[in-house]
C-alpha cells in the first residue's frame, strides 16, 4: 500500500511538473469544444434554464396582478353536481349554453370565449343545438376553439386549411392548396362563419411542464391562429411576432377572478337577481372548467395541477398587455457567455491568483449572475438565462481546483516520501528568506510576496510562509518565506537548474520588495542550505535538521559571553 502511494505521488508530481499551469489551458480548450458541441448538437446547457426558470418564477417577489377585466366562469365540480338533477351528467344540452350566452350578452361583455370544444351534434336534442346556433349567430363577440391533431394524421384528413373560415396564408402564394390538416372543428355553423376561431392546444415542454403558449401553427404555408391570437387581433391588441411566448404567470392556480357557472345560471333564471348588474360588462368572459373529472388540468411552472382554462386566461392576459416574458437565450449568447466565464476562470488559475481571494470572487460572481437573473425577472419582463454558462464555469472551476489541490498534495507527499529504499537518496535545497519591516506584514502582503516568488521560480519548488505573529519570544522569528527544492542527487543537470533557480530568486528579491511598495528600510536576507535525504534515517527528522541548519546559517549569532565565563557558569 505504501509503495502504491509512493508511485501515485511520484506520478502526480511528475505530471504537475510537466504540465504545470498549462493544464488549465488544456482543460479550457476541452470545455470550449464541449460547449460548441452542446450548442450545435446536444443542447443540454441551453435547456438547463427550465428548472432554474421554474424556481425563479415561482419565487418572484414582484408578481404582475391578473387583469381584473378577465373573468372565468367555471364549470367546476359544484356546477356539475348542482345541475345534474335538471340537465343530467356532462355534457349538458346545448340549450344550457344558449340561454347562458343570451343572458350574458345583455350585459355587453367585450368578449365571450368558450374553452369548450363543441365538436359533435347532440342527436338527442337537435332543437337544443339549433337554439344555441341561433344565439351564436346573433353575437359578434363570441370566440370558439378548434383542436389541432398531431401532424401524422394529416394525410387521413379531408379538411383543407382553405376550408376553415378565418385561416389565411403565412406568406402570400407560398401555401400548399392541396394539403390537408387533421383538426376537430366546432359543430356549429354560426361559430364557423363568425371566423372567430382559434386553437386551444397546450404544448408542454419535453419534461411535461407547460411554460410557453403557442400563438399559431404554420402548416403547409397556412397559419392556424390560437384563441389568444384571434382574440388579440379582433380586439386590436399589439400582436407579438414570435410563434411561442413564455407565459408571464400571474400567480398560482385560481389567481384570476372566478365565478361558478351554476351560480350565474341560477341567478339568470331567478326572478330576484342577487348578482350585481353589469358584472360582465366590458369584461373578457372565459367559460371553461376546473373540474378534475373533465381532465383539463396541466402541470405548469407554477403548480403540478393547473387548470387549462386559467392557462388560456394567462395567455390572453399576456397578449393584451404585451408583458409575456422575453428570454435572452439562443446558441450565440450561450456560447459567448460560457466561453467568457471559462476563460476568465482559466486566466485566474493560470496566473496563480491568490486562491482564497479568487474563491471568493468566483463564488460571488456566480451568485451575482443568479441574483441579476432573479432581479431581471422581478422588475422587468426579461429572463436572463445564465444557467448553462454558470454550470460550465462551475465544472471548470471544480476540476481546476481539484487538480491544483491534488498536485499540491502530490508534491508535498513526494517531498516527504519520495526517497526510494536502496537508492543513493535525494538532494534537498532549502532557501529561507527573512523579511524584516518596521511595519508588520499582513496576510495579504505575505501572499503577494509568495506569489511574486512563485512567478520568479522556473523549476518545481515548494514555497511556504512562516508568520512572525506568534506571541512571546516566538514573535521574534519574524516573517520567513521558505523555498525548498528536491531533486535526484545523481543527476548534475537537475542540481544546476535548481541552483540557477535559487540564484534567480535571490537576485529578484530587491525588485519584489520595491514592486510591492514596502518601505525602503525593509531588510531582506536569505541563505541556502544543501542536504542529502537518505532512506537510512527518518525523513521528518532530516527535514527538521536541514531547516534548523538553514535558520542558524541565516543569521549567525556571536556568543553573548566569553567561553570561559560560560564554562564557569555551567560548573556552578
């Protein structure tokens, strides 16, 4: 086991000596390749925004309020139960909706939006269907959905886009006139003739979470609008150019104003009205359902179970106010920000920046980017997606830090365990540098001195600091920088390189002191102590002995008393 540790330590030490700080360049180059591949092929980093976006949008402090002019009339479980006695189970006869619409229209709402797909005729109540159709025909503000089926069913359909009222070409003369699309249209002729149609499909992301709303589909050169888009155009709102918008949620489910369908219906048919007059005047009234038994619940960024009718209301609200969320994303920003963070981190590691200080700067910078993203989504309608770039920066920082720590420990272990039994030994050179200044040197200044010496040194060495801040007589030692080298004793070339390196450091001490702005009275002294480390004695004691000799050699002290006096005192 000890042999294995020695081999690993030697291998890591050799690797660190060969690569030195070039490892950080190689690592940055490798991650640059990964970022480019991800941006062009895999898209993992770009899609990391989803979980971060969900967390931030749920945790917003400044949440936009729901539009008070949007009211949801809810066919909830209470309505299904209350109306079951007279009208039976769902679906109810269309006469119910005809009477409801007829009475609501008397209040002159701005729009009545059905989030209910009336796809089939009621064969048992044809008069009921006729009544509802006539009611729709007498309105000019009703909107009805149709369902876009998966594109793989298009060839089985007999419906051409040109057959759907209100559907136009995406670009003039660019559409396929013979194409067919698979859709489920409203059964009622009056709804079709009104041309106030739109899809009410909800398309979740790959993880099943609804975050965006598709405003239109472009199929075979034909544009199929969604209900929010048709409503926006009809009511004169500014329409966004993008096909998908990131929903700016107004809060958790049931944030909008809800009224129960059965309550409104009961008030309509009652002689004594309990509800306020003009309750729906100039309102956008959406008729839909939150009843779990009708299965119109979706998972969204705000909740695991979000009513589909409220998702529709949010999309209409976003189109009306134009405050849907904008996302600063895409391949180019993702690549540029990722590479900027990676290479800035590389520069810090390559330049041997102060680790403690850099660790703080790096941590605060990544947190700062997340805070900036959070502030942006609170005070603006823009979500700054830094998730992918931050992840790449953390990956680089983690690997680089592990390498730095591992190579440091490997060099330290090699200094302590690098002597192999049966060989001639290892040569060691210790260079203590004593720095005496009238003003005490702080940790930051000592680290700067160490850093300058590291830059001056051109061969593998260990540089440590002994602080002169101890109490009592130990404080008299002063601040000492210890530079040490180990090398094979039987290779003359290594000895020459080490001695040359020590000489370079010694000659550069005056420059280092001047560069760092220390007082002119600062005194710097050094010495060199060579020694042979062998396998015949404990290495720890050999290192202590070399260190003691170097300290004594650093500043020879004259005996305070004549030798004879010392002898006489010792006898007494």
